[in-house]
């Protein structure tokens, strides 16, 4: 058994085709067949059902599960060997919300990539509730999100604190107010985050506490979408204060303080506990944790 055979099996499981697997691996179809046949002979079992479309047998599925683990170990070995030159390099997959990706990360990443040009970053934008799950299952290396509760499978560190604020269009009847109470929100159309987001869960908790049944006219998956709807006066919304800095400066949104919402929420960096941190991740985490809070929460 060799690494190439394992990679071939993995590719076939994804493409369900010997021909397509060969094209991706730059191998002829007979070469692909020969690699799989060699594995089957060595382990005295049938790994692939060759009817169309090609699928893994039950034995093949078990074999693939272990093959993926072995390939992961090989990639980790390659990265560790690469790290021996002590030059921070590598690729980091970041998972975060669209608001943090737009408002916070550009300032952080512009500095970071100027200092460490060999480190590449890819940002996956997603609802806040998904960030921790993606960190746990390894689909992202590092997450930046609201730290609502301790997770035994992850390691986290607080970067800054945010609040959720009520915003309206300058054309909204409430736009001249600077303060109001949560009770007034039951009478106005509200644009809300999706129910599975952390921001929505916080607002729902406040509404339950004060026995308020909000008039929800729209639900959207991100604060960026919500802000656009509020700007054209389709309703009021409660969103992250840090996400509205630009709109407040331009005057396209008005913020109204609601005392009952004034709770600080920690935003932090998270990664899977016990995982190997290559030099790129070590450097990125070190730089993030070392930044003062005003670096994140200041305006441009």
C-alpha cells in the first residue's frame, strides 16, 4: 500500500468515476484501475462497486475512513517538516461572520500580510452560529466569533467586546430619538437576524424577559443584509454596534440606545483544542491576541 493508492481511492469516492479520478490525478484510467485492484488484492476484499455510478462497498467505506486519517497525518508531517526552517508560512482558513469579515479583518489582515507575505489567508463568511461547528469539524482552521459559552473541544481567547444596538433609517418616525425602552419595540416593524444566529438568540432572550411579542416583517441571515433593508426604511433592527460604524458616519443609519440591550458580548478567536498549529497559525494567533482592543473597535 502507498500514499498514491489512498489518494486515488479518495478521489474516486468524490468523483464516482475512474475516468474523472484519472483526469484529476493525471493518471490513465487503466492506472487508476490497477491501483485500486492492487489495494483490493493486498487486503483481500472488494473496495469499489464498479457499476455506474461507481460507489464504495461497505468495506470500501471503512477503508476510506482510515485512508483519510492517514492522508491527514501525511499532510501534517509535510507541514511540520516545512516548519523546520522557522519562517512563518502556510495557508490559514478563517471562519467568521460577514460583518466581522468586512469591518474588522481588513485592518488586521493588511498589517499581517505585509509582515508575513508567505502566509496566505482565505476567509469563509458564515452565520455566527456555524463558526464554532466549522472549527470543531476542521473545515476552518481559526474562527472569529461571539464567545457565548465554553466549548470543551475548542480553545478561545477574547479579542474585544461588542454590543447590540437598535438602528433605524433617518426617515423612520423614531429617528430623532437618542434613547428608548425595549417596550417600544413591540409597536414597530422589526427586521431580524435568522433564528439560529447568536445575535437573534440574544434579542429573543431580551424580548422573552420583558414579555414582548415583536412585529417581525423580515428575517435575514447577516447584519449586512439587514442594514440595507433598514436604510430603505423597511423596518428597525438590532445589530452589532461595530458593524454600523460606517453607516453612522455616513448618516444612512441612526442608532437609538436601548438600556435593556446594553450588555457587552465578548468576541474572540477560537481553534480546535489539541490540533497541530503550523507556523502560520501560531503567528496569526500570536498577533491577534497581542493586539489592543482599540485596534478592532476603532473606526477606519
